[in-house]
């Protein structure tokens, strides 16, 4: 049986103290460049790896962040979660990813599991929260930040794009292009992103005396979005459609073009929300509101680090404005440039 190499053996090989070895392998701890080189060389020669879990038990800090996400089908989330993971690793933290569904009851059970791992913090993306979840996390001493979601009446920090403003931009764009019969394919109605995007959209339409011509629920899935498109265009179809996210909008475009034989944007304009990578593909060329993922990630990590490392407790709610990206899936108003 192979005997595990200890930090004491590394210290003896490197000619330093055991505490120096500990500092070298502790993120954020200070050690001279000479000491770091000697310790890492000795560790490599001996095949030593620090016991992160044992250190966590002693220090009370696991340097692990629990990251909860509901689904990966939407291209926005793999890209954003990669950015979150890289940003957290840069700060000396590691990420454990947990999958949940969109309902509050499910995430409660998932968070219970996450807390068992003694994580230092939690980021919840694309999921709904129950009213007592923040209290349970605070009682456990574990801060939580909502990413791309907010929650009414919950004392929890959140970072989103400015979904209300984004909805307004889309309405004003479609109206400027001369559209008046305008439809909306909504996402999951339990999501703050869906609620705020539609609220801004409807408010801007109303300011111009326009009401929503048609509405369907896509539930943030391609299948439901395609079904909603077929129903919406069966009778008295709209001239333009705002789809609550790009993931659904791609299915809407395929359905309009290849099933219903419509020209986009000749017969109907389509606008999405997120600016996922596929939106810029020539086959889709989707006009959409870009979620500022880099800034959203930076704010999320900064809030969480302040809570973990500085003990900040006041919740912060940040909504970051995102630009409307003009492409060829929608009629471009006169005077607007791509």
C-alpha cells in the first residue's frame, strides 16, 4: 500500500517549516517567491498534494462555491457559468455545480444538499426561490447571490440585466419599424426575467396606444415555443414577434421559415433576448437584446466575495443595461443602423 506524502516530508525536503508549506498551498496566503519555488519543487518530487478537505475542517473555510442552475439547453448559461467558474477560480475558489428544476420546492432540497458540502457561498442561476430560503442560508452563515434572476420580498442580493429596459427597447424598435400587430411568446411565467421583460415591452407599447395583438407561452423551451408559434400564426397572424429569449427565438425562426413558409423579416419580424452565440450565425441572424454577461459575472463575484470575505450583509440588487443588437431577422427602421 502506498503511503501518502505529508506536508512535514515536503517541509524537510524543501528545508522550510511546515507552516511555510501550508502558506504556499493556501490561496491568498503570503510566501516569498524563493519559498514558493522550493516548496513546489519538493512537492513535485515527492508527489505531494495538499488535503483541501482537511484544511477546510481546520479553517472552517472550504473555498467552494455552490452553483445552482436549472437547465443548460439555453446557450446563455453554459457561457455565463464558464465565466463565473473562471472568475471564482481566479479569486481562489472552486465551483460545485448542482442541477435543479425551475420550481422553488426543488431548489430548497438542492440547497440543503449544497449546505452539506460546507460551501462558503451559493450562486443560484435561472431558478425560483422560496420565501424562507434566504433565512436558512443566513442561519447557516452561507451568503447567496441570485444570477439572472431577482426575487420580490426576499432579502437576497441579485444581479440581472435591466430586463424592463430591454423590453422597452424592443417595443420601441418594432414600433419605429412601423409594426402595429405585435405578438409576444413568453417564457416561464414564474421567472422574474420573463415578468420584467414583458412588463417593459407592454408599457412601451401602451405609451404609443398599441396593445398586444397575440400572446403564447413558450415556457423557455424550444418545443413549447414552436407550438406557440403555430397557434399564433394560425389565424390573424402578427407582423412582428418578441420572443422572451433567444433559445426560444431560434425555434420560432425555424418554425416560421421551414414549417409555415414565411419570409423573415419580409412577412414577420422576430426579436429575441440574450444574444447567445447562435444568434449571430448567418442562418439565424437574430436581432436581440444582449445580456452583458461579463459585467453580470463581475458584479456577482464581487458581491459574493464582499459577503464571504468582508462580512457584508446588506442585500444589493443590480440591473445592468444591455444594448439592442440589430441583425436581419427584423425590419430595420429608417435612420437606424446595424
